């Protein structure tokens, strides 16, 4: 694993996209997090430009090696899926253009990895995010959801490394 | 209307994205068209990078002022809508980043504008595209669909200009 391994987690939404960068080594800690909120007055193409530009700036500022994005399998209908897909397209594009390895995780997998329960609520997920990153103040739910995706990726990598090392954790 | 008005039409797909540039003034003619086909061996983020890069290159090469994109309202299900949304996100982003005005048209509106029948088949649409642009050789359907979106936009602009001019066409 790299000396300074950082993961960018992203929770995409058409009106609010949470992001969070966690550093994995030498110790697990929060680097930065935020929410991208393109104004409702913008049309869709301009919202995408803003999401792409802000995420590109986040990557440049905090230099993660990996992007982990929530995979929104269960959108309510085809129309909302289509709109959400546009935002995810701009997000995945920003990551791939910056040379990051991009992984996608369904919400249930993220919840399971953080709390041991694939049906956990957002508050419970936030509680575990705060616990793992030793946060004192509760972040907004859009940010804790993004940090949860980054931590789910970290958990999986840690488990895979333990398996490679021959078993025990 | 600008001395040299060009419209870029785009028909998005997750595996094949047709594009076509038509020049509107001084006379209606085909400038260029093609199909972007990211290989199936690429993962989704890399497909998006390719679509975005190729479309950005098309815009730089042919200098359209406007982008008209087919609006895929009737995707079969939420999952296919989501995937298609990613491709459309990369496409709209490329247009907006290049400063193009971006318009979206549902398939039925495009068919209606080209053939007078909102239920027309792709071959009938292609026939009218060839007729309007005076093409001798039939383009692939992905390209004729993209050119049809550009021509639908042109038809609407032409109609609006006629209205502004005080009536008759």
C-alpha cells in the first residue's frame, strides 16, 4: 500500500453531491469533506459543468489515488434514474480523467460494511463514520454518506490485504 | 442568425453515440458525421472519458454554435436509464464546457419534425435526412438519427424566426 493512501468517496445526487476524502495510511483520518450544490436556477448541462469542475478541484487539492462512488441501483423510476445518471457520469468522468481508480458500491454494501446491517439508516451510518474517523462534530448526512463509501472501500481493501497476507486480521 | 450557423446533433447511447454537424446558413448542408463506439472492453468511467474526449474534438474541429441532443425518455427500465444517463452526462458536459447552447428533444418530437409522424421508423427518418441534406449515400442509422436531431432543431429555429418576422414562411 502507498505511503500516503487517500480515498475520495462520493454520494451522487442531482441536486446535492456529497464528497469526502479519508487518509488510510499511516492512520485512518478525515482529510476534507463537503457538498456540491448546483443551484436550482442552473439548467442540467450547467449543473454538470459545476459538479465536474468542483470535483476536479477537490481531486487536485487533496490528491486521492482512488475514487469510490455510491451505485444508485434503486432509483424510483426510469426518469429519476436518467437524471441521476447524468450527475454520476460527470463524477465518474472527473475521476477517470484525473487517473483515479474508480470503484462503485451499492448502498446496501456500504451500510453492511459500516454497520454490519445492509438496511441501516443514514443516522446509524453517520454514527459509525464519526466513530471510525473519531469526529467530534456530526457532518451533514450528504457528507457522512460520502465518507461511508470511502470507508467501505477501505474496509474491503483492508480485508483483501489480510487475505493476501495469509489469513488473520 | 449568424453568417455561418452550425448545429451539432447527438444521439446518445451507452455503446454507440451518433453525431452529425449540419450547416444551416447560408445553405443547409452536411458538414460531418460519425459514430463514437467505446469498446466493450472499457469500463464505464473509461467509456465516458472516450465519449467526452471525442465529442470535445468534434466541437473543436467543426465549431458548431449549438448542440441538440436526443432526450431518451422511454428507456426500458431504471437500470438502463441510469447507464444511458451517464453517457448523456458526458455529452451535455462536453457541449456546455465548450460554450454551446444545449437543447434537448424527445424522440417523438424529432420524428414529427422530420417526417410529420411522431411514430415514424428509423428508416423513414433517414430517408428525410438524406432528402433534406441531399445525400446520395445512406449514412448508418446512428448517424442519421443524430442528424435528425440537428435538423429538428433547425426546423424549430426556422419556424420561430418566421413567427418573429410576422407570419408567413
